[in-house]
């Protein structure tokens, strides 16, 4: 402070500061943070707990903005994970000695998507694939190996992935952008301004839709239906099994404008029939007269079992499976509801912006009176847990759906 009171002192201080910065820049990776007024501590070994505590105490005592830079090794301490960190990014129970995950499925929605895209790309050189640091997770490893010039992993930058897809589409390519549902919401602005407004033809493979399970509450794909359905020009499809996923992918690549295909993590269930038809956005799987049940995707398995279960008690349900969430087949739903007067909608998404709200709006606009029971995750964040536990928690398992049907049937 004393030195800076004279012009000579200021010049000396600036000179010393310049020398200090030049010396630091020669040995440290960056002075980026200090240029913004932060004190930079590091880089330090992120596995050295004692040294980390020392740095935290130092940062506390400095009484100013501090950045602590730690470097870590993914999978540190577990040899198998250190060698293949990507394979252990998100796992359930596994054999520690062998590193093999219990109940691991070789065939999943992601792997089926990846293989089908490779098959299609062999006959269509316009198809390219884009992802954001999820190459293995979304099933694109084989595509990356076979078509490296048509594969782009943009790292953790979903906004850029979508904007890049729009650029490629505008030049005649057919981009297939594969991103986890929970991360696609980062690119909401690009979905509107770069894609939908100009009607760019892009296929969005929305992986990990619905309850994801062991990846935790931050990874549940429960918002995509709400935010995608709010965007004009978007089409949203929901396959219930591998066959439908393949058919929907083939349709989407040939379609016009943006198309999103949302599917869950893991393998298909007992329902393996292919009910998708581009001219029929929904399918009536079971006819009935007492209660209308509407669902989509993998939840058709739970809903079908529940409908069959209550059927043994004399409750006749009409089960409607939605293949398309936008456009929504309101005609089929309205026709069924006029007959039953009671509706149960089953979804693994948040309630605001859900299909149940869309249907309720249509029913209201048509001046109809109907008892609506919406089964979803409500206005809350879904906690960590496996899929079965979470379905039970939100009452969209077989028992929960059965109870909702019986409750609707008994209501006046």
C-alpha cells in the first residue's frame, strides 16, 4: 500500500507482478483463475486426503475466492476399474473378484439401437451419429469404429451436440443425436432455436428415459416428455420393445423434421409384439367397457399384467398403448373414455406436462365428464433406487396400477 502511493512505487509493483506472472506461467498449466481474481491452489493429488485437508484449511484462512485444482484417476484403488473406467461408470451389484455385474444383459435398448444404426448406415451414407461423452452408454462404439468420419463425440457439451446436428442437417446429412434424457434438457434452447424453428430433420435417440435406477436421482429421465412436447414441429415416439425401436428408427430416419425416440435403460420385457404403424399412433391391445387404461413404453408390461389381474375380478379394462406421444392419438382415447367414463394413465415422468395432463385437457375441451387417475412421479424429484423399487414407490408397478383401476372402477 505504501509503495503504490508514488508513481515509482506503482511501476515497481507492476514490474514485480509481471515477473511473478511470467515465472508462474512457465511452470504452471494456467493462470486463468488468478486473472479473474481467484487464488489458484494446485494441481494436487486428489487421492491424497491429508494434503487435500491442508489445502482446504489454507483456502479457509485466505479469506478470499479460491480455486483448488485436484487431479484424480478414475477407478483408483480397484485394478479392474482403473483398466476399464468406462465399464464401471454406472454399475449395479457385481462380483468384486471377477468384475462381472450380476444380472447383466448383453442385449439392451442401447445395444439394439447401436446395431440397427450401423446396419442402416451401411446403406445410407447420409446418416451420421453424434453424442456427448456417452459413446459406450448409448451403444455407439461399433458405429464409431466402422464409420469414424461420420461419428462425433463432442464431450460433455450437449448444447453443442444439438447445434452441430442442426448444422449437419441443414447441409443434407441425417444426424442421429444420441443423448441421455436427463442431459438432453441442457440443450432445450438449441432444440427450439436451432432445430424446431427451421424444422431440421434430426433423429434424437433419447436414452435412459423414465426411471433409470442405480445411477441416482440426477439421472432419471422424467422431464423429456414435458419439455419436448412443448416444442412445435417435434414428433415423439415411445417403443415398448426392441422390434418397435428398430421400426421407429427406420421410420424416423426417413421422416421430415425433428423426431425423438425415447426408451428406457436395460432390456425389454414380456411384451414383444410390434404395434407401431406410422398411420396408427396408438394401439388398443385389450378391449373393455369399465375403465380405460393408457400407457406407453416399457410400462405396457406392468399395465397389461394389471389389466389381466383385475379382469379376473370382473373389471373389464380397455388397454391403450401409445406409440406416439406427439402427435397424440386423442380420437382413440376419447372414443374409449366415452364408453368407460373412467381413465387411468400410467407414466414414469413428472406430472406437469405429462401425457395424463394432455389427455385431461382434451377431455375437458370436449366437454366430457370423466374420472381421471394419473399415476406418475408427481411434482417431486425421484430418489435413488432400482427400477422395481421406484415403480413401487410411485405406484406404477402391477399392484399399484391394479389398485388404481379398482379405485377408479368403484368411483361414481
